[in-house]
């Protein structure tokens, strides 16, 4: 009975840690996508952006957000893999 309780607690800890990382990555991806789009230095053809240009910028931001989300999560998984492999060698 005690072992089942410990396994349940361990699973809850893993789920909580993964959820925390998910939230952190969701939050970090937004400013990184903003910095990516701002480095492109997009300039309007006229005085203001047309609707097509606004849509393009929004699509570009969404693409950058997804790209940063996937990239951050991959880095997180690589770091976790290195930690697991180094712990086994000790």
C-alpha cells in the first residue's frame, strides 16, 4: 500500500513539473516571438499598414510563436535527457 502511494506521489510530481515547464514555455515564447518579428524591422509601404500587411505580420508572429515554443521545449527535453544520462553514470 505504501509503495502505491509513493508511486502516485511521484507521478503527481512529474505531472506538476511538466505542467510548470509548459506554462513557463508558453509565457517565454511570446516575448521571443515579438523580438523575432521586431528584428525584421517591417515598414509600411505608405503611411500606415494595409490590411494585407497587418495579416502578414500577425501570421509571421504566430509562426514565430510556434517556432519558439517548439524550440524551447526541445531545449528543455535535451537538458532533461542530459541530466538523466549523467545521473545513470554516477
